[in-house]
C-alpha cells in the first residue's frame, strides 16, 4: 500500500494558476507511475494527467494540454500538477493515484492504480 497526500488546492479566479503536489510514502517501490484524476459534482471521474517513474513518459488529454503539466521528483516521491489559465469547468476534487503501469496508454485508466489519495478541492470562480 502506498499512502498519498495531496496539497495545493484552493479557490482561484478564472485565468489563475495552481500547483498541486502529491507526496507518496509507504511501499512506493510497488508503484512506478502516478496520476491525477478529478471528480466534479454529477460527473464521472476524469483522467487529468499521468507520468511514469522511468523514461518520463507523461500523458495529458488533448483537452488539457497547454494548460496542465505533470512532473515528478523521484528523489522525494512527489508528483506535481501545474494548472494554468484555470476555467470554471476545472472546478473539482483532484485525486492523486499510484500504480504499477507498464504501458503508457494505461495511465488513463483508474483501474490501473492501486492507491489513491483523499483529494484536494479546486474551486475556480468566474
């Protein structure tokens, strides 16, 4: 089991930026990939970004590219989500996840991850 703690959420005006962080602890060797998902009221959980430990393979949906960037610091077992030009529709609870993923396309699947954080709320006011 990997413990994940997210931080960095909050209230921001449209057009602003936030940087989310997720620190992993515990059996981190059991996870070679980390991802971000979000859940807005009344909507399904949505993939936001994912990244593998080695090779740096990262995946961000086309709809978010140019605004959202994922990065990781392996030395501190931390993954970051930089969110720029935020819009009201980005309002959601953002969850960090960890898993052992061998193929990049699987980064987008919630079922690929075995550990989840409690989430951090992001509210974008228009």
